[in-house]
């Protein structure tokens, strides 16, 4: 509730929560929906939800506030007790933090973490009709702070749950590095025979525009009903609140900072679309689960941390390779230009990328090449200069995303001898490489 | 012409150039169009154009060749003398190499450079009906080898030509780093009052599927007829050979390794579409040239080479920042995750990116933040941890592409004092930042 002074002001000016208001403060003018205050808040901060979906907090004393238009009355989110219904498939929910597990801090307009995963499930009573969801309070980290060790822990928790009889698993996390995590899980869970769905939200669940609800409901449908035996991301497919896409973990990439449909399938198509009613439309080939043979998942969590992802661009300094070699780096993925170039590849230039790359390979480093174009396929054979690189032993990573190649190389070097790791880098293990490119999916 | 032995084999097996053939060599089977040989070629190499558009060379002695289907007869490209017609606008063509200036080497199946820009103009007689094009044989480099000095030289050549009375300019170059070059030209040509069109090709002009012809014809139309006073890229808009898009230089990005429509406008819409007949459809706001006041272009070519672009990702090593600081780096652009994060931003972690970034700023380095999502806008105010970064003085670069922010910072530090450069980094100079995001253009 807003403080007495603020409430009085609102009453006098015929402003109610939900109205569109204009706020001038310190020379900055913002327009948006007046949000309710929290009970604890008597600090004199007005909360306004901007069109962008973000909430801001403005000091009432410094602000000039006026009503622009009348809004819809603002309601509380529906709440329900966690109920478990008979006969529904058992799904494990591994909670790790992120925006889907956070609320707006009405004092600052910023975002902070929820304390318990149940807070999330309480908000979505529909989930109890889809599956028997057991939440596991696992981690409380922002996605940018998730470590390679965390990936292994999540893989183990998911794998153990599946081996204990859960039908599927949902992992909730922040979206910023979600495609790195989901890629790691794709390699770490070998011989998977269940759907593993990673999801999150671009806007926190206490916002009217949050994508958390549809994302979780659709994820539950995939985990409870689909016959997909793969790890993938289930998030909004468009900016409408109508359906989600389930994208293979090794093909997903966050392609927008803030849109709800930020995740895209790169060089592949989404495996399936799913709506809130549980209608699943399969859209491409995928690994199907076998009902007759419920094999155990093999959990392979080794990860070599001494790997790096390097971007090559005009005027970029090849000494960066020496920097990593000097630190004992065992694997390098280069995000080259176009078909897999680095600057100054021609033989007659001094201090070219070529000589530094040669030095790295001579020092036993596995070097893989990808493209910063993201879409398409690298090719070490088209241009003369490229043949110099592939001739040195640089491994061209086909149509694999740079981020996925980086995760894969760390995982390979964490679990295999170097020669074997180098050999497997350009071979398809978890849908990360395809022999034929699906052209029609480019930026669609 | 193919050698006598090969020609005899073709005759006996009723195979002619243009047919679709299957070739088995060393256990690898490829299918594609049989290409003509060059006169110089009597080395026993068969040239086959694959469906991907790439030519491969196969040793006849090692290959088993059979015809799959009858093809269309293969013709030479039309040739014409360079003619100049009266009354057409004068356009400068600055030739710098790249795939548009290259031919297939039939001995290896690789690609090498043309020796003269006229070779390119000879291939496209239509150009002489559009404009009086004066080619300037400027550089012969692959796009990945183009240097920051080259950008300045190109800017000077273009600027001088426009100041000497040319109506517009076309720059031909390789596509891999084209968006870096065009971005540099956008900042280096101040007060532009003419169209400056950068173009190239994804497939070399001696291939039937080359995009060089449409790209050059459309570029000539933009340079000769449009009222656009901006620098931009003119390349295929779709994989059809029907029209090109003219994309603002600070908004274009190569988003596919090999498609002809590889360039996309990010966080903006193409300025215009143009077809081979010269129909120009304007599609968004742009700077219009003034016919009454033909001001001189100011050519500002300073560029600080001690700048770098750093990608932040899970498990990435923040010591990379010290590496650059130690080398005297004056500007750093971070390609962060999501809204502009780096790993381990929280205050209580040791050796976090935060402390290294603070050290860089304390050492006088200008640090800018962008997003590896590419689409969308960074925001230093939404999450608590981000406020720590923006509090240190990290400059959030709005909806600017990471590559553009890198070029811009190098250019700013090459021409302005540090404080002024830092201030201008987040201000719009050449269409690289917009106050409102054009959401509907996301990946469309």
C-alpha cells in the first residue's frame, strides 16, 4: 500500500492503481502504468511500469504526477495451494534462480530473487492439472554467475531424478546464459530417454506482462506428455502470449535482450510448438523416447575450464592466443568472420593470426573454427587462405554455433583424451551439427 | 577446355558441360553441375559446381564420373566494351577486392582475385545505361585482411570524389568484414550529401548463381538516383534474384556465412529496397540529400588502433582485461550477455569481472557495454548487479551492435579527447543508436 500522503494525493487527483500516468522527475519524463505498492513499502516511492515492461521507482517528493488515461483495475495474481492430483506424470522441477525466480524490488525498481521455488508454483495453479511437479530448491544464482560446476550439478540432479523414475524434468533459470547451460546439459546427459526442458522468463512473474506462466505451463506439457528424448529450451515463440517453441539445446541462442520470444533455433527448426492447452505440434526430426526400454541416463559431467572463445575481427590482436596458451589453455574456439577467417591470414605477413594459431596447435591446444555470422556453415576449403588454416589442423566446426562449440570442447577435454576430443569436435553428438543445412529457417 | 583425354571420356559417355554429374573420388561422392574448364587448364582437374554454389576441383584420374541428368547448355558471360553515355550521373566505383572481384581457380576449386576492376564492369553492360561509372583500382585485399588504415584511405578516396563532383560512390569489397568497413565509413564521412553504397558478392561473378550482377546494378541505381545522403550496404534482400535492400551502414550485419541475403538490418529496418529496373521503395526514415546546398564532405579518418572487442561468457577469464590494459589499450567494448552482464558481477566474489573493469577504468580506459544477443538494447539500470557496472562508469551503448560500438570507439578515440569520446559513445552520430526500438523488425 502506498503511504498516507501518496494515497491522499492520488485520491485528490482521481488517480488509481492501473491508470496510465505521466511522471516528471529531475527533468526526465516517463509514462506508464501505475503499479501497486508492496505492504512493506512506505518509503515514498511511486512504481510505474513502462511500455518496455520494466518497472521504475520514482521518489514521490521529486516527482510531478498526472493521469494520462484511465486503466483497467489492477488485481492480485491468483494464488492456490500446491495440490497433487492422482495419476499424473511425475516431473522434477530444478530451480536455479534467474528472472523467472525473481520479483521487482519496489524500492529501487530493480529485480531481486525469490526465496523459494514454491512461490513460483503457487502462482500457476494450472500446473497441478498437467503434472505432479516436485520442486527442488537447488541454486539461487543470476544466470551470468552460473558456473561450469553448476552445470554438472544440475545435470546430476536431473539425471538422478530421471533414473529414479521421474517422467521428465524442468530446469528454471535466468535467460542470459541459458543457451550455454542447455548446451552443457545436452552433452552431459548421455542416452537420455526423457524430455528435459529448460525454461525461464524475460520478465519477472509479478509483472502483468510476464512470460513465466506460459513458459512454465508449456514446459510442463512437454515434460509430461511429449515423446521427445532431448534437452531443449521451451520459451515464447512470438511476442504474443499464444505458444512456445521447444528448441534443441545445442541449437538455441538468445537473440534479443528483452523480447519474450528472444530464443531462436539457429541452423535448425524448433523441434515442436506447444500451447497452454497442451497441443504439441512436432516440427522437425528429433530423438524419440522409447517406452519399452527405459534405460538409465549416463551423467558425464567432466568439464575442462581451461578453454576459451575468441572473437576475430579487423584490427584484432592475435597475441590474445599467446595469452591463453601461456595460461595453460587446452582448447580454443575462434569466432571467425564469414566462412571461418581470421585477419591477415596470408603467409607473407608478419605476426599474423596464422602464426599464433600454429604456435597454439604446436603447444597441444585444440583449435576449432566457427563463424560470428552465427547462421550458416564454416568451410575450410573454399578460399586459398582458409586451406592454410585447415592445413595446420584447425578444426572447422561445420554449422555449430560458436557458444556451443565452446561448451562442447570444454566438455570433450574434460572427459576424453585430447586426440579423441579433437576428433569428436566436428562430429555430431547431440544434434549440434547437421550434414545438410536447413536454409529455409534462416532468421525466420 | 578440358584435356584431350577428359574430352574423349565425356564424348564416349555422352556428358557435356552443364550436365548434372555424380563424381566418386576417394570414397566421397559429390553431385553437381559440370563446369567448363579454363583454357589454361590441362591439369586433369574436373570442375563441378555443387548445389551449395561452390565449385570443387576433382582429379580426373582418381574419379568415377557419371551423368545424372542432362543440363542446360553452358554459355559465356556476355561481354561488352565499357561505354559512357551522355547525360548520365557520374559515379565513382572504388574497387578493393573480395569475392565480387574474384574468380574460381579451376585448378584447385578455390577462389582468387581479379586483376582489374574493369573486368567486373565488362561483365555487366547494363551498368552503362544507369550511370557513368568511373572505376578506380584501389586495393586488392581479402576482406578479412582489410586494415583500419585501408578504411581511412577508402573514406578519403570516396570523400574526395564526391567533393570533386561525383553524384555518388560505390565501394566493392569482400563481405566478411563489410559491416566493419561500412560502419567506419559511416563515421569517417561527416556531413555527407550523397549516397555511398558498399556492395560485394557471396559468390564470385564467374558463377551462374553469382549475386554480383544484381548487387552492382542495384547499387548503381541507389548511387545514381536515390536521394539518400547516407553510407549503407546494398546486397540481396532474399535468396531470390529479385531485389536488394539498402541497409544503413551502422545497422548492417553479416548474419549468414553463404546465403546471398546474408546481410540484415539489426534494430532497424532497411532504408530502401531496389530492383534491377531501378524502382526504389523507401522503407524507413533516412537522411535526405539537399539539392540546393551541395556541401563538401568532411573526411575524418583518425582511428585509435588500441581498442578491442571482448566477449564475456560463462567461465570467461576477466584477466583478458588486464591483458589489454597492459598493452596500452585505450578503449574496450564488452559483448556482454543479455541486457549487458558479465559473469560474477556480484560484489562479494573475488577476481570478478567487476574488479578488472574497475581497474581498466581507473587506468583511463573507456569501457562500453553491448549485448551478444545483437538484437535489442542494453540497460544498465534494470538489475541490481548492473547498477554496479554503470556506477563504475561503464557506458551502456543502447541498441548499438557490438561491432559498430567497437569501430565507433576506435574512431572517437582517434579524433577526440578521451572525455569527449566517452560522452559521444552513447550518443547517436550516424544512425547507430535509436531512442525507440523498432521491435517489429526483429529477425524479420
